[in-house]
């Protein structure tokens, strides 16, 4: 019989980030992987595949795949910044500036960092690149809402007022 209770010890950061990454369907389908964690930020890989080609004539990667990579990577950086605490942090805003096409048939990497936390918002930024962070494919800035476990809308606690 399996034990459905939460583990007594919190997950290691890398395990928790991989669980988060692998719990998002599009990240799994696209094959995203967590490549590196540093105190400053982290790197996520988007492998090149036929699934992400935007232009069949050139093999250039679709901008939507880059957007997915950057949003997911920034979300991981936010989770890293919140660690060891857990918080639900949906994306409020994501801005991406595309600087040049991602060339086939090479993987794309996202280096991201959460650079500021407030009581209600976490701010992240990063670059997508293939060869070097100094030659970005895209740059992004994003912010994520800190909901707090007590603010999860589908789990209103005692005394919580109904939404009007």
C-alpha cells in the first residue's frame, strides 16, 4: 500500500524544479530539461525537433516555442527564488524581444534569473541563445504573482469570504 502523505523533508531544489518542469505538459512534449542551477539563476534547454519548426523551408524555430521556453524557465527561476518555500506563482506579464532567428538544427537555451521579490510579485528576466548569452535570440522580462497557499481560489479556508 502506498503512503499518500507528503514527505517529512522538503524536496531538494533540483528535484523540486524538475518536478515542476515535468509537471507541465507542454514542457514535457517539447522535451525541455533543466541543465544547470547556479546561485544567480538557471539554464533550461529546448531541444531542436520537427515539432518546433516555424518555417518548413528554412527549419527556423517557431517563436511560440521560444516563448514557451522563456515562460517556463522564468517560472523555474521564480520557484528557485522562493525556495525552500512553495508558492503558486502564475505569470502576470511576459515580454519577449526577438533579436534574431533560432537556427536549425540546434538546441536553444534559456538563462534566467529572478532578480526581485516583493510581498506580492516576483520579477524575472533572461535570454534565449544557442552559442553564447552574448548573442541572444531573444530577451525577456516577466513578473509572477505570489498567491500564497492560503490564497488558492479553489481552497478557500475557514472564514474566507466568497468572491462576488
